[in-house]
C-alpha cells in the first residue's frame, strides 16, 4: 500500500486523458485510505482484546507504523489547489512522512539543500512523487543491510530546475516499475532523468524547465531548520 500513490500516478501514461487519470488517482487513493483505516482499527481492536502485554505492544507498534505509512500516502495525494506551491516545503513534507514511516528504523537520515522555488501545484506533486520513489528505492535497496545518508539538492539556473537525489548506500538498481514511473513523470515535466550507480552509492539527476511555474521569489538568507523528526535536517539557501 505504501506505493499506491506512485502506482496511481503511473497510470497517467496509460489512460486516455489527464482528467481520466486524475479520476483514477482519486479513486485509488480513496480506496487505499479506507484500507489503511480498516487495518489500523483492526490492529487497535486486537491489541485491546489481548491480555498478553507483549502482544499488545507488538500490535500497537504495528498500528503506529501503519499510521505513518498512511500519512506518507496522504502527503503524496494529488493536490487540491491550482495555485503555486513552495517546492522545497512540499518535498520536505514528503520526506518527513517517509522518515517516520520507514527510514528512521533503518538508521537512514537525509538532508535537503535547496533554493526557494515556487511551482504550480501539479508540477510540485510530480517532483514529490519522483523524490519519494527515489528515496524509497535507496532505503529498500541501497541500505538493506545498514544505516546511511540520503541528500537532496534542488537548484534553479537559467530557467531550469535541477534536482539531485543521492545516497551513500550500496548502489543497488531501482526496480523496473519504479524506473518506469520516474521516467514517465520526468517526461510529464518536460525534463530528463539520469541514474549513476556506483559501489559507493547512487545519484539520480532530474532536470526540467520552469514551464508553468510562477516567478522565483527573492532569494532568502541561508537558514537551517530541523524536520519534526530528529533523523532529518533541511538547509535552505
């Protein structure tokens, strides 16, 4: 269920029109939210019914983790607004949810270094889906045997936006479905994506134009702030 939003977004390339795709995404997302709710409630009822403290703790822990995955799913739902969004804030929210859902228990932490960039909500959403897939891939394959670091850098130069997602894991390749999704979303953005796998890690570069974006706000002084979870930090230029 954790990849449901990305799976739904991948259907954009396989359906007749953008409107049909959005209806499909909304339908899948609605079903998944209901499934998460049912599963969390079932775990809670089972924990309450058990008289074994160890069972209660295990079921409660499972419910908490499932709730974190549900929040990650909600963060990746299609936006309901038509106006501009702060790209870095949106990516930060997605990464915070992913950290709580699956990264912190693996000892994986990340840093976001970025310019302040405002894009149309639909384009921000696609960038968020790409970043989420790359982060999950790094956690699943690159850090399957231990802790590590993921860093994301988002910059703008000469009308193009560059997004780097790198890790210091074992450099494991992405899945065929995941790669297809990332490439399809990059095409939607009018951009390109390149993978570089090495024994010391993986680095993926997404480049796309600012088409459909609002003007970049005046650059703010560099500042450092922490995500809600201590396992992640973010730094803005």
